[in-house]
C-alpha cells in the first residue's frame, strides 16, 4: 500500500525549524513545534486560529497543521481552501505546498498535485517528502522507473523516512528487482522493525519470488497481530493465487469480504478464482462488485484490482438480444435494531413495488428490514436478474448518509460506534450501482434515504462528517446510469406524518403511472411536486443520465 501512513507522517517528516519557545504563549510554542504530539499540536494551532492571535508565518504554520488534520479526515475541499490561505500568507512555505498537493491527489486531481509537489521542490530541492509523494503518482500511473527515481531522492534527503524505503521496495518488486526490494525492506526495518507495511508488502515480494514459506511467514505474522487487517489478508490471498492454491486464496478473500463486504480487491480476486473454475455467473457478480466507483481516487492496489474487474466483466458479459424485460429491487428498511425505528420505509417500499408491477415490470423483488448479509445477498440475486433485462431499477427507503466521502445505505443490524465502522457495517452506494450495472439500457437507482444520521449523537468521529447528519453527498455516476435522491446533497428527506407515505414516494408512485412522460422529464416533475408539497422544504436531485439516443418511459402510452 503506497500511502499507508503518509498523511500522518508528512508534517513530522519535514517542515519548519523549531522557533524559540515563548514563555507567555505555550500554545504558540506547541503549534510551532513539529515534534509535538499530533493532537496536542492540532489543538494548540486551532485555539490560536480561533482567537485570531496569529499573523504571517505563524498563521501559515497553524493553517498547515489544520490542513493536515482535514486531510486525515478526508475533507479535501476544506483542506485545499485552508492550505491555499497558508500559501498566500507565506508563498515559500513548502510544507503547505506539499500538503495541498496531497489533498489534490486524494481528490484524484493528480496534475494539480504534481504542480504543487514540483513547486515545493523548486523552492526547496532537498525536501524529501514531495519526492515520495510525486513517486506515488508515478507508481499509480505505472511509470515505475520514474517512481523509483523519486523515491531514491526522497531517501537521499530524508534517510529516516520509512515510507520512501517501503515505497521504493514495492516499485522494485513490480519491476522484478527482488534483491533491491529486499534490501530496501531491510533498511526500513532498521528505522522501525514493527512497521506493518514492511511485512505486508514484503509478503508480496517473496510471493513473486516464489519463496512462499517466507511470504506466508510475513503475512501470517502481521495477521496474527492484526486479525482484521484486510490489506494483509488480501495480500496473503494473492500469494496463494501465485502458488496455485485457489482454495486457500478463496478462503482469505471470503474472510476479507466478511470483514468488509465492499472491498474491491477481494471481490476482484475472488472473481478471478470463480472464472478459472468456470462459475461465470459468480465471477461476473464479483467483478461487478469491484468494477464501479463513484470516487476519483483509488490506492494503487485497488486501482489495479478494479481495472482487472472491469476488463474481465466486459469480456464475460452475456451478449443476449434485447428483450424489453424490466426488473426492480425494492427495499424498505425500518426495523432498526440499534437506533430508532422508521415506520415509513416498509410502507413506501410496498407502494413503489405495487406501482412498478402495475406498469408492467416483469420481476419486482420486494424485501424489507435487511441485515447487512441479507442486503448483499439481495443485491447479488438482483444483479443476476438484471443481466437478463433491459431495465434494472433499485428503490431504497431507510437510513442513509455520507461518511468520509462515501455514500452508504444502512442495514437494520448496523452498529456504528465510530464513523469508520461504516465501511464494514453498511452498504456502499457503489454496490447498488453494481447491481443495476448488468442491465443493457436503463440503470436506475432511487434513494428515498436522505434522513438524519441516527448514530450521530454517540458515534466517535475521526473522519470529515460535513454531511453525516444530513444525508448523502453529491456523486458522479458513469455514463448510462441515473441516481435519484429524494433530497439534494446535504439535505434531509421528510418521512411523512407516520400514517401517510413520504412526499417523495407519493409523488414517485403517482407520476410513474402517467403515460408518455420520458424518464428525464418524469423526475423533473417529481422534483417540482415534492418541492411544492413540502413548501420548499425538500428538493429531489438527479445525477447522471440514461443513454442519450433513446427515450425511456415507465408507461409508453396507448
């Protein structure tokens, strides 16, 4: 994993010189001290910024510390805004430039990231961290020799920067310079013998060398210490694949997916095993689960796994003729076990399922109150139906929200003690996109789920939660998909008065039955109806669009 801890190390690895401590301003001394404990430093800088007691370079330092915190919370937009102010205050402050580059990179804007890294290095050629971060972009793009050159410069100027050593080892492994990679891992061990990325990545190096005993020893040692380390479990599965032990690989991929059902690498790897075993339906299901992304950034290993899944899915898709078949999956989650019950979603889902059957959908799967495992089972079963259809529609009512830039639907048995639990407890919207993705023409997801996050009062917050209390974030689905939210991003959807259906479900059920209303116009009408019915309290929003060369109607007319 190329950037396993770079966010937390980047401030510590390089920056400004310690300023002399001011005995009358302890917080200023802590804020200036790049060796201070991270949380204490962040709190000191924030307190000074809130009191508006800083100017010039000191303010730039404090803003950079805040920007680093925002990056760690995945709030990249605010990080970029904050770091840009720091750079305006002190254009030569290379720490802020490097951090802004990292924020751009995490947004998937590699060209802007490269510009910031290059400018930081122009201003301070002996600054090691931007070389490492620039090398990561080269590695993700597959330009491995350029990546190695940058990691080498990072090591030259920051010899104790462990990430540069492990990143160069990983790049050398991909170029099959195995002895060079092992030498780099050995140097990394001198810096921190317990660093998990050493064993985790060296496991793959030994595997590619076919030194399987040593590979498994590395992976096993890490997994024994961290039994839920999905990165290490996937690496061990990959080594088993190299060895040809598909049973062991399948067991590990299944374990990874039991921990995190949304995991791209495990789905992609498992799909390859099922394809080898000629179970093509299951292979397609796993490839679909790995192929779709609503974010612009993937770590290197995830990007590689997703690319494999996309390629194999395209190769394995059945080429059956168009049938005019329309299928739908309708879900209403209301009987939540760990937060307050929602009475309306099951009622709304029954209404929508009834209307879809009325307008001629050949298959309507209607299910309520799904646990996590049942939710994923329902999506997989529906995806198999969608393969045989022109239209695939998913309607979901229940709890849903955005955490750390990812949209989630919430099973009834979910427990979110901390925000980061969402990736293992909830269903990422990408998995719903994948379920409709097999349909040939219309792929539609309707989310009547922008409700307040019920976990918010007690949930530990470690990520950016700018929208966690109010629904979903905006998304960019691929061509040929429509995603319709009952309320636009950052707003909540009204749930009805306890006995009636929600305003959105009511409008949707009414307008679907109108003949000769093209689907794009249909959802514009629904938006206007809900906007009026809620007295401007709720505005539905549509992202993406169906194919442009054909019109789509729920009811074609007589």
